[in-house]
C-alpha cells in the first residue's frame, strides 16, 4: 500500500538532485483539505490535527532510520527530517501509517490529490 508513496518521495528527491530547486510533493486528502502531507528532499511535513504530544504520537508509528522530529505545533503540523533515499522504503511505510492512524484517511492513492512545486 505504500509503494505509491515511495514513488512520490523519490520524485521529491530526484527533482531536487536534478537541480530543480527544493522540490515539494503534496498529498492532500480528496475528502478533507486539512489532511495533508508535504514531502521534500530533507523533510516530511504532516498536518497534525491532534492536541496530543507529537513525540508520543510519532513513537506509535513504524520505526524508520534517519528520521527525527524537527518541529511541531499540536493542532497544526508536525515536521520530521529524513535520510532521503537511505530511509526508503520504511519512510513510505511511516507516511502510510500516519495517514491511516493520525489523519484517519486510508493510504489508498485514489483518496489523495497529488501536486508538485518548486519551493
């Protein structure tokens, strides 16, 4: 279920490496625009609708190498750093689990709108 997410992570990485600036791939729930994930070469930024401690919530997700909490604001967002291609495919599994467990949206590609931009 996470292979489509892995392709988008690889896209953000490859576009940045190819010299297109800092590339961002955004996945937005087709049912709720306040449920989103933004992927860049170095970070993943998630909508964080919960008021719980982000560290506690992230600890419930699959362990992923080279991932670290960078910033968080309960009720708004959580940002993690990652080790780019060295974190794959487990980073994609973490994103899929986050979609399902935190955002309450099935990580099915038909339920997500994908957009890309240079930032």
